[in-house]
C-alpha cells in the first residue's frame, strides 16, 4: 500500500476540505502519518491521534472518514484500525509484535495456575506465551486447540497434553469445527485460558472468527474459571461478535492499564483485572 503523498486521493473535485485550517499538503502529511501509526500498532484512538498531531478530534475524525472511504483503514467507534484484510496479521508478524508484553501476560497467568490443574488453552500468540510460562509446572492436564501451544508443551514430561482434533485453520495451527467443539465437551477444566480480538462497550470480549468463537464458548462452558489474556491493542476497538458476557470472565490480564471508564465497567461486571509490567 503506497504511502506517498501523491498516492492518496484526499478529496474529489467539489468536495469540502477535510480540515478548514489545513492546507492540502498538511492534510496529506497528517493522513500519511495516521496510516503509518495504524499500520505499526494495528489501531489508534481519535483522542490519541488528536493529541499527537495537536489538532481537534473533529479534524482527526474527518481524516479517518476520508481514509476509510479510500479503503486505506477502517473506522471504529472512537478510532481507526487497519482494514480487516490487514488487521488479521500473518502469524509470523503477530508473534513478533509486543513480545515483551505477551511474555509478561503469560507469567502473570501462570501464577494463577497450580500444579495438577486441568486447563484449556485457546489459540493465539498471547496464549502461546501462557503455554511457555507454564512449562515449569508439573502434573498439568492441558487440552488445546492450538497446535503451536501443543508443540511448546510437548517436551514437558510433567505435563499431559491433549489436542482436540478438528479442521486446521491458518498458519498458527488453530483447530475448529464440530469435531473440536464435541471433543471439548468431554472435559472439565479448572481454567479456560482464552484470547480475544476486541472489546465491546460493556467489557465483553469479542472476536472476528465465528468458528473460533464457538470453540471458545464450548471451553468456557466446561471451565470453573476463565482467564482472559490479551495485550493493550485489543482494547482499542470492537471485533465482529461477542465471545461471552463480561460476568463470565473471572480474570483479565493485559500488559497496560486500561482506560478508567472501561476499568470501572469491568469491575462492575465482576471482572478482576491485572496488568503485567514489562
């Protein structure tokens, strides 16, 4: 996706200028920078962009609308993210992003898992960090739909690993489908460690993939306790559909403090939140 100023069609003849106070060159430079910020982090809020560029929220909102119309990014409530075809990053790129934050989340999650516990491990690079963090525990019985997490734990003789079976989706070795869901329903778990892709206004975790949501829900229904893990980028936008209600989440672990309003919403729903310092 070209980022040069000449490649961005910022307005059509006769349309209103994006910002009354900006020259065309200033608008183009700012929008180019917005694309770079969103490309690097996967999202950005209107508030943070306005503060970064020293302009009003309305100016940023117009920028986002213009870029969304050109299909260069995607509008979300309160901000913007990479479009669906780019926000779903390749597996290798996902693993490379925010490794320290994910590792810290994994260590905190491991503190809530005891020797001899039974647990379900979801798919995703943050859950893989949890898998790595629990390799020092013993007597664990782990059921997972992640071939990547299974391989992390395969060399641990003190941990029993069950892979559910099902249809493989994606380079991360995610397992989905009716076979997967039915297999999960044969177990009981002390903990279900779930990942998520976005957050709803009331604090409910969300995801883009309906087949993966079905798997997450099946695990949640069979678990005594739910540990939700995800880095700060997941709090900047909603995703496609809800995984569960906020009250079904026992513990949420992320790498940075969330906004006070969302923190209050989560606490009112009975969700315990922990922030993993890196």
